[in-house]
């Protein structure tokens, strides 16, 4: 259950319901709304996904800054993880295997010879249950839960997982991801895979947006798999220590032939000396400067050690909300996370959770709204 405590009764109310098929079984896929004045958020229990986030632009017009789909059917057919909560382990694991406590575990191979985003049936492709839900009022929030079984995707042990989305004052969205290992040690690395565009989800590319990433180091990769090195960003196109436009070096050959950004950063604010995974301090990961069209800006803080910066390089001709067709660079994903392939790199922060331990990642999205209206 959520660690949120509110002085009122939690009500479960579905705001819109559509039937869907998940893994061949008929299941209800529902969309839930949180609302706080002119600030609203929608999520679906399929993959615990963010569906929309709507707030006013500098003229007072309401703008949806989350890329996604109109119908739940489109989410069921999605291959790009729009808005998804990804696990048991986000990102890639080399050769789809790792060794833990002397046992070699073989995972689903769903990215060439590697495993990605939890395997063929990751948390992004299952129905979650609604544990708590308050639609509006001073503290609107929703808690999704999922019981991950021993051997799912090849991972060891039963895992109880929750994610809490909450709207806070002054246009803030809180995300709390928790997972408790019940009977075996297991890697856990959860992340949100939401694509953002602060000009609006149908406004074109994000190449002129200015981004600042609070990471002086990154994890170089070979074919998207970390080499194990943690290298300085200085002198590379990965350097966003000072704000600069996303597109300023996006076609630099040094970007490892990824046609854009798709790399993990080692965040400066992470306190590696703290042993408890539940007590890491919150630190600033990224700032997106106010969009010139809407006046909307965004800050993301997290307790995670890393963040994957992805510029939707391989989103091609996907029809989204309102019939708008998404193309490469239509949005950016800031996936705060443990380092990719950490199970195979002892020098990376550990992602192993032992029985009885609770993995926790806190995230806070803060949106700046230029209210000139």
C-alpha cells in the first residue's frame, strides 16, 4: 500500500472504462483521472501508464504535455512504451543473463540477444490493480499494484510492486515506486517511460527545447549496452551541464549511431554512501526551460542514481491523440533509474533487493506555468 497518509476516506471511482484484451485474456482496462483545479492527470491500469497531464499555458489555454493515445486499444498494441511503468528491470541486460548468489539466471531475449524492460511480458504489458484512488480534492492520488511472480521474464522471486501518482500544489506530480522482495534476492529497477513535449503533445519536435542535465558523468555504451565505464561528459555531445538546445548536437557521430540521445547519466546528486535504498535523498536530475510557445517548463527530481535520456529516435509514423502522427524527436523521455545492466557491473550502484527489503524510488515533476492571462 502507499505510504501516503490522507485524512479522508479513499474512494475508488473509474472515470472511463473500456474493455480490452491483455495476453489473450479479456480484462478491463480503465482510465482514471486526478484533478486539482486546472491541473489534471490521467493514467491507465494497463502498464500503470501515464496517459495525459494537462495544465494551462501562458495564455490560459489547457495543454496536454504527455504523448499517448486516444483509446485503450491503442495502448494494448503499443510497442514504444508510451507512458509505461517499466520493470522488473528497466533498460537492457546484456546477453539476457546474470549471476546472483551463485545461480545463473536466463532472461527473455526480446532485444536481439539481450533483455530489455523486463522481457516479453514486462510490467508495461500487464494489468495492475487499483489499491487506492481519490479523484480530486486537496490531495488527489492513485495507487496501482502488481504481484510479480517467481520466474516472470526469468527473474527470481515473488515481488510486490506499487506505484503512486499524486497531484500536489503548484503544478507538481509526485511518483513513488515501491517493490518488496518476498522470498528471493532479485534485481529491481523501475522507471517511468513517459514521452514529454512541453509545447503540447501535438506540437512537433523538441529539438529547439533547452535542457539542463545535472550529471557530469555518463555510462558509455556499445550497441546500447554499458561498457562498465563511468566517463565524464565534458567534451562530448552528452554534456548538458549548462542549458542547451536538444538539437544542437543530436546528429553528432559521437552519439554512437543512435540517431539521437539514448544514454544513461550518472546523476551528480545521488548519495552512493547511503546504504538504505529507502532513504536516498531527492536531488535535481533535469530542467527543461520554459517552452517558447506555451511558457511551460519542467524540473524532475529523483532518488535514483541514473537517468536515461531518450529523444524518441525510433518513434516513426505512430498515430497518437487527436490523430496527430508522432515522428522521431516528437518528445523526450527522462527515465530516472538504476544504471542499465547493473547486475553485470559490480562497480555500478547495486539494484539487488533481498527478501524483506523494499526498493523505493521517489520522483517529483515540477511544472513552471507562466500565468500571464
